[in-house]
C-alpha cells in the first residue's frame, strides 16, 4: 500500500511556462468571489490535489443516483471507506458525496480530504421525463461538516425546471451567506431535450453550461459533447456547426464564462480513452475533472496507478499560485 499522497508525487504541481500564456480557463481573481468562497476554492485549486489552479474530484453519489449496481464491478467499492482511502492516497482535490456518507465516514479523513457536500439527488427508478432532485442536505450541514464546497444538480430542459430553479435560488442564497462555493451538476434532461439532439449533444450541454453560469454557479460540471447523427435534430445553428469533439467542448467552456468547468467521467472506459479525454478537456480550458466510476471501479492499486498518470497531465496545465 502506498503511503498517503506518495502515490502521485509532489503535493502541488509546478507552474507550466508553456500553459500559462495560453490561459483558457478563468482565473480565481476573475470570479467575483466573496472572501469565504475564495478561501475555500483556493484550497481546492492550489493546496490539495494536483494544484496549479486545477481540480481532481472523486464523486461517490452513484449509490443514490444509480443504486448498488455500480459497485458490482469492484465489490470493495461498496464500502465508502474505499473511496475515501482512494481520495487520500491518490491526493485528490476533494471527494463529493451525500450527507449520510459524510456524517458516517468523513471524520476519519477530515483535514486530509476536502469535502464537497452534495445537497440534492434522486434515484434512477422513476423516468427522467420530469427529472427533479429534491434536497438531501443544506449549506448549513456543509459548514458543520467542514466542507469546502457544496454540489447541486440542475436538470436543464426538464418540465420540472421551474421548481429546480426556485430550489437552487435558496441554496445559492445560503451559499452566499456562508461563503460556500457552489458546484452545479448541469445535466440536460427531458423529452424536449431528446427531441433536440439528445442530452449528449453540443446544443444541450452548451445550453446547460450557460444556464449554470446565469443561475450563479461558481463551478459547473458538464459532460463532454458526443457528436452523432442526432445533432441534425438540434436547433439551428447547432445542427450545421459540425464541430469536432475538442472544438465543441471549447464552445461549452466559453459558454460557461466565469464559472470553472469540471468534466464528468461517466461510465467506465479504457485507460487510453480516459487519459485522452482529460488532456483534451484541459487543453480546451477545463479546470479539472470529476471522475468516479472510471477510478473506483478499478482496484485500489490500479486506480492509484491511473491517478499518477492523471497528475502528470495536470502538471502540464498548472499555473502559478493565485
């Protein structure tokens, strides 16, 4: 077993002279943050994980969102302590999870692994046609637990988005009051989205990123657009853009404006595909990645080996300390 942090080398990435002149992601200074939000985000971007203004987050909200089925591939991962150890040993910027897993498991890792407390969620049992995630925790819970940020899922395009926006407004107000950064999981959902190119189309993901910015997200988590024949169903001019995957994602980063962008990992893929997705995302201006199943569905040693490779890529895109 590797010693905590040793598996990924240095605790903070050295600035990259090649990357800095071509900054594509917004700087911490440009985000218009309160002192509390700035202090917490600075810890995530510079004092934990790869550092250098980047972010590597390990999420474990899939037990609620998908059920225990996601743990069958690596049964060890059914125990949340597995992910906490991976986040610590792999020197992640933070771990993201719901209140039950924070209250029952976080005490042992507090101070070693920063926490992003997820504040809403839903099961996969009902249809996504009217997707909506009710609250499962509060910003006050996050403060009590020592979190450095909160997470909230917004389903852009769902018929229930009016309730979603209203619920998020209250969360955002509490986050502003407590100086807590807000990470928005911006996910297109619903029949209207399906009829306009689908949830993986550039149109849907680009729109979701912009909605998150407009509603007040400090950080936005999005999926990587997947080009397909369904893009022709997207509204103009998206149906004629014909952008490759890298240019499409750059468009999403631009739409997110002064909100930092994290790329979602999605289902488990091969190492080479995963590493290429990370490099392309950072090159296009993403601040980091939030990969769960692509890491904890592997054995501890395999996940640590892959994490070392991720840290090496992140170091290429590191910037001076804010």
